[in-house]
C-alpha cells in the first residue's frame, strides 16, 4: 500500500449545544489520507481529526492512517487494533457518558437541566458538566440541577477545566464532597501535582486527571507525584492529543506497569476513534459529546446509546461514514 495524497484543512467546531453560541475560536484539523488501494472503484481513504476542545494542529495523520489501515484489512478498527496487539476484543457495547454542561450565557440552570434531560432521552445514564467559571454557590446549584435530571449525583461528574488555584481547589473539594459525585475533573493546573496530592488526601470520591498531559513521561510524573489513588481515580489522556495512538499506548504501558488498572482509563475527546480504543484495549469507557463540538458531536444515530452503552461500528475503519456531520466534513476535503 502506498499513500498517494494527503489533504488537510482546519475547520471551526462548536462548544455548546447551540452551534450559534460563539465557541471561543475552537478549531480542529481534518486530514484525509488517500491510498493506492482501490475498493469498489474508489481509492481507500483514511480520515482523521485532531480531537476536540483545543485548536487545529494541521497534523492529525495518526487517526487517518489507522482508519485507512483498518479499511484495507476490511475490519472495524477495534478488531484490527486488538489483532495487532494480540488482544481479544469482545465487540461488546462500550460504556459512555454524555459530556457538555458549559455555563449558558442566559437562563443557565433551566438550560442546563434541559440539556441533561436530552442526554437521558438519548440513552445516557451518566453526564459531565463544567464548573469553576463562577462562584461555588452557583456551581452547587448547577450540580443540584444536573443531578436532579439524572439518577443522582453519583451519576454526575464535574470538570473544573483547570480553573482553581491551590486554595480554591481545596475549598471546592470540601464543597463538593457531600454530593458524592461520580468524579471531580481537572481540579487545578495539570502540572500542579502538589495540589492534586493535597486534595486527593482529603477528598474521598474519585478525581480525574491527565487530559492536558501528553507524554508518557508526564503521565509517569502524575502517577508518582499527584497522590492519585489506583482504586478509584480516573485517567483522561486524549489518544489524539498524546501524539497519536503509539503515544497513548506508551502511556497505558507506563501506568499499568505502576499498577493502574485499565478500567481507570476514560479517554478524553468524545469521538468514534476512542470507542474503538476502549474496546480493543479493555479500558473503562469513553466520553461522548452528544450535542457539543459540532460537526463531531455524537455518537451517530446509527449507534444508539442504550442504558449508558453504545454499540461499536461494524464497518471497516473508524466508521466516520456513519456520522452525517463527520462524513460531510471529510467529504469536503
Ligand atoms: Mg476536562
């Protein structure tokens, strides 16, 4: 197989359920890798994008190469990858949660509750919302509104998006502890391991970290110095942001060698690519963005969520062709 063409373009992505609300300039890179393998009269083409929540890197090659390789092998990526790694992928539906819950500029609490109800209508049982952008009392009300639309606060995670300094992180942990949340994410600067450690020593419920760390060396420092607890805490490394799948595999190898269970890994990004990785690598579950980050929101309608689990795509490659928004974006290349 030879690569005969590579096409790349940066596009804007939404942050909110309503794509009309400004996203703050979020962008991502689309990549199409065209091969000389012809199927059905057309060249096999791998598609990739540079995940969500950051900016275009103009280098999302890794995902597109995995998509093309699995397509040429005529296998869904999770089966192709499991075979390459000598693992057994059951193909069972993957645990997912619905991510969103950014503060709304108007009517925040009512809009948030409506958003969470949309998640449960779509089949999700767990959700994650943003906190840290406003006073703790206001975030408490957001948590109460969101938890009331779920089966309780144990089904709700909160993401502070690295907003808190050391003292604020401690205060937030004390305020959040009575809720018994599913997890407390990105509680301070991602490299402030001392604050992570102080919070972990006193906060009894799960903490989630690692979204903004990108190398095995950084992940190892987190594991050694942030006080995280292997029996409950969550690891969020984004397989795309971590220099592609080989980099992500190095992180998993590094941390499992330190005793971390594979169930602790819940990759950030909310994309089809992650579903395949969770299935192939035996990880805990995946983020999904049912309403935000258009055109990559999902999962697609062809993969309906049931009781918090999503079926795996059964088409060759990643399956972007099943997703209306992604397919149209990639066809634009
Ligand atoms: Mg986060």
